[in-house]
C-alpha cells in the first residue's frame, strides 16, 4: 500500500503552506511569532479555525494551558495545533492522554521530554516527508520516525523511544484525518 497523499494545509491550521512561503512546523510558528512573543485568541481562531468556545472548553478541561495576559506563547499555540490536527479522527480525551504520555503534567514543564513547538516541528517534517515519499508504506512509519528523531537529545533514558511511539500514533492519525477529508470531498461530489 503506497501512502502518497497530499494536503497543502499546514497541519492543525486552515492555512495553505503557499500562504506562508511554504513554511511549516517551527518555521511557520516563528513567522507567526516574528513580531510578538504572544498571540491573542482571535489570531489562534484565524490560524486554526477553532472557535473561542471550543478553546475555552479545552482550557477548562485542562487540555490547554491558560493564556498569560490574554496571550498564548509559541508552545501553547503548537499544543493547540497538535490537538486540532488530530481531533477529526481521535477522541479528545485520547489526544489528551497521548500528549500527557509525551510531556506529563500540562502545567509542569519540568517533566516534558520535548517542547510542544519542537514536537510540532517533528510532526510537520515527518508528514511533509510522507507526502513526498513514493515508496512509503504503512509498515515503514516506525523507521521514518526513527530517522527524523535521530538528533533528539534524551533528557532521560527511554525518552526517545517514548517520543517515537507517540509520533507514530500522531502521524498515522494525521494520515487518517487527511484521508477522511478526502473521502468527505469525494462523497460531496456524488
């Protein structure tokens, strides 16, 4: 089964990569934060398409950290985009579990094995590679993830294996999301 699929959107957003000169992952986040060290809720809505009540609900449930002075930092935005990119094909409580599996307590960054912005960058780079890969198959996800995280510095032994397992779940789920959207478009044409 060849996995070639195309999605011209930046994962977790409603923006096309062409809208930001092909940027994705950390490069995209840096463009968003180029002028300021925080973004407002209205900007997150514009980027992601998430309505205010949804984001407030996620915050209330403890899935997203509260903004500081009504602004979200780069890791908070990355965190929101990760949730948004998965929610079409994964239940929110399972997404919360997956993120907790990676980084523990949302409010305590000392137990994080990776920042959310760097995690988002890994996701975007892997997804972009998978979209361009002509020989990728479902069984090769594990090896591809391993290749992309070879430069990852473990804060403790076993952190890389934990990150790789989570990235594999995230990438497969994102692939399912893209395929779901494609199926919906095909159905709408009937």
